[in-house]
C-alpha cells in the first residue's frame, strides 16, 4: 500500500508506486478539499480514469452520466456557467472526437472554466487498437481558440499540471497515458509553469523537443549518445503545446541548429507541426524532423512494443537523432542570405 | 388560471409589439429565421415577463433563473425579448447580422447581456441546461432552469442522452419546452424524420409531459405553474405552435424557416399581425 500523500512534495516512493492517473485522482481530492467549487464528471470510466478516487471522497460532487460523452461535456459547460469548476475525465479519443463539438462550441467558444483530463492518450491503451488510441487529439484541441493543451511527461508532472490548471483561466486539456508509464521526475519542485518548457538536458549539437512519454526516453537517449558518441544533445520537455514556448524553440534554432520532435501523436497537426510553424515563421532555417505516427492508424500491441516500432523509445530516438545529425543544411553564421 | 386579466393583456401587448419588431429586424438584417422565431416567441414572452426570476440590473446574479435557447436560430425572437426586458437598448438590434454585431443568427452569451448560453448548433442546449440544473442542486440553490428545443432539433441524438440524464438525476428544477411547429428546413418534421409519438417518447424517458398550444399565453402560463410544482421528475412541455405565427403568409410554410422581407412584404406582415391580435381582442 502506498502511503497517503501530504503536502506538495512527492517522494520517489510515491512516484514509483502510483500510476500517473492515480496521482491525478489523488491530487484532485487534495484540490477538492481547498476548492468546494470543484466537481468531477465521468462517462462510465470513473474507475479507468481514476477520477473515481475523487468520487469516493466527494460522492455528492461527482456525476457519472453513463456512456454519453456529448451530454457530459454539455453538462460540464452548464455547471461551469453556474460557478462550479468541473473536472471531466474520459479517454482522450472520446474527449477529442466523440464530443469534439461540445468541447469546442459549449466550452471553448463560451470560454468556460472546464478542465478536461483525457486519459489513455496516444497508444497507451495499445492492445485496444485504433478505436481506443488517440493520435489526433492534440491537433484537434490546439485548434480550438481559448483552449490550453498540456501533455505531462509523467505522473509527477500530471500533479503539477492539474494543480496549475485550477488557477489557469478557461478551458484546459490535459492528456495523460493509461497510467502505467514510468516516471521521469523524482520531485515536483522543478518550476513547472504552464506555457514554459523545461530544459532537462543541456546540449549544443541538436535539440530534442519531446512531450509525454517521450521525455524520459529522450533523456535516456541523450545520456547514451553523450557517453558513447560524445554528442551534446539538448532535451526540452515541451509539456505545454498551447500556448507554445516559442522562445525555447528559437533558442534551439539559433544555438543548436538541429531540431527533432518526438510525440505520441500523428505527425500531422501535433507538437512537431506546432514547432515547425514557429521555425518557418521565423525565417531562420535549421535541420528539422518530426517523429510520431507517420499519418497512419496505429497498430495493436503493448505500448512498449508500439513505442519501439514507431521510434518513440530510447532506441528509436537514438536512431532518429543520428539521422538528423547527418542531414544537410546550410550551416553558416549569416542568417541574412537565407531570406 | 395562472394569469390575471391585466397580466394577460400585458403579455399579449408585449408579444404583439415584439412580433412587429421581429419583422422590422428581419427586413433590416437582410433575413432571419423568422418562422421558427414567431412560433417560439410567446413562450419566451411568458417566461421573461412573468415567471423568470431575473433582474436586468444584475444579469450575472448567481441565484437567477436560467433560460437556454437550444434552438439558437430563434435569436430573432430572443434578442428583442431581452431588449424589451431591459438587458440592453433596442438600438443595438439595428445592426443584427452586421459586421461585429453582438447579434448574429445565433446568440453569443459572452456578447449579449442576459443570455445564459451560446447556442446554435442543435442538440447542445438541453445538456447545458441539465448542467445548470445540476449546478443549482449541487450548490443548494433554488433557481430553476428552462430550456427550449425545436422539434426538428430532437432528431439530434444528444438530446436523448440529456433527456435520459435529466430523468435519472430527477431534475424537477428543469423544464423543457418543445417548440412543436412541425417544420424543419427540408420539409414537415413528420415527413423528414418523424417524432411521433413524441409524448410517449418523453414519458418513456421518465419525464412528466404537458401538452399545450404554445402560442396561447394562458396555456403557457398554466403549464409553467404546473412544472414549477414538480418534485420528482423533470417536465417537458410539448408546445404545439404555428411556424410563422401571426403573419398569415408565413404560417405553416416550411419555406419561411428562414426568409427575408422587403418593405412591401414587411408592411403586409405588420398588417397581418395587427389583424391577428385584433381578432383576439388585443
């Protein structure tokens, strides 16, 4: 049994014994004590999404609408209009597609204070197959005006993100995995701030921009390549996809001249696309590659096998980074001739 | 009888005045969903001028009653109702549909004082209203939530998710009007995608059903007072209405779901409205 979590500091023990979504459930309980306006909603996935932990503690502040995601997000909008702060949890694939119009029109258009904790993001529910994979959700959610999009690296960052979302105005979409993902962080005191990325490895040869489960893998790849090939690889944990930390991206463009993005998402419209937008609009070129699902529907399998197959694990990252290191581009100090 | 004679006369005068205004706005705006606006108007008049616990001086009062116009295209009726009730000046309606106006075909709650929800995409409002009714209960508040859906709108499956949940959560503080005007864009509702037996459907979903003539302010008032006494079930008022009510050449005409008026046609509409109300002694 894991011990009760008190205060705001996570111990290594907690991090290693609780899954990402269990941590979410517990943090929501802790927030529920301080914020009587917080209510929880789920669509027959209270157990799977771990919002059920909140339900156990605050049974009168929890609504299960049955298997009806459209109704759930509409109800959340109505509740927010009466001054409540709804936390809504279902699988990312249903939050972003089955109820996309309710999220867009009822919540984002009205700019309501609804927090969506979308679990089972990417291929984290691997064996369930494409119907339960969410590989388009970031693209969809970041195209909704007023929406903030966060993909925490692990359970500890999820705790930080959920806490930060309470004080962040307007709708927030937080995408987590299934809950069995290993942690990168061992403490939550690293200065998490919505919209501000975290440089977890310094480097000058190339920058890896990662989100979600690829953060830990990128760190491991960076360490491996430094030790074995002497490569200096910067790793950025881009936990907030919107608003995007453009400053960190431009710093990488000018300082490392090579950028590679890793995301558990279709390469169309997600993290890589968002980063590419920033680079393209700056007029300053650099070697650039985005890695994710190459515009395909993902295969069935255990997540770790799928991450390996789609080059999102440490081995895949090592391989892709070396490819980008070979990429040819005009690498001079004079930006002027590139306009 | 829920209404005194004075109240009845006042509500009839308000409805008549607003029908004239709707005709004018439709002409100036270059077009509007006037058919479904005219069918829905009387219900909104009775709610806003008799029953809703609201104060235009405090439009954000957390204890106010709520109204969600799920058939958002009836904004052509809703906006003049809110203006007449004192939420904003009538002058604002001159720019209906125009560049950067707060008033388009569908209401935007963040731009319109007194509007409780942005609507327009059909099948959304009943869930929002359900959330408001739940919000009242969870916060121990006494306010009531009213919602109006179109009959064609009930083709959208999300309404029935909401209907299921309203009964499941025993939301007696929620009242829904179905503006049963029998017409949708492509033709008669029963021909395009039939709803009958509509009362049986709602009953099967666990709702208390009241059926009225939805253009008769007395019947509307009686139904609301019955709904306010509900203790266990949410109430649906299936309001049989006439699409285009009050303007003879629009009545029961599918084509007048959306239409525009030139000054000549508008004049005919004004005359028809006067005639209809004169016949009712108003």
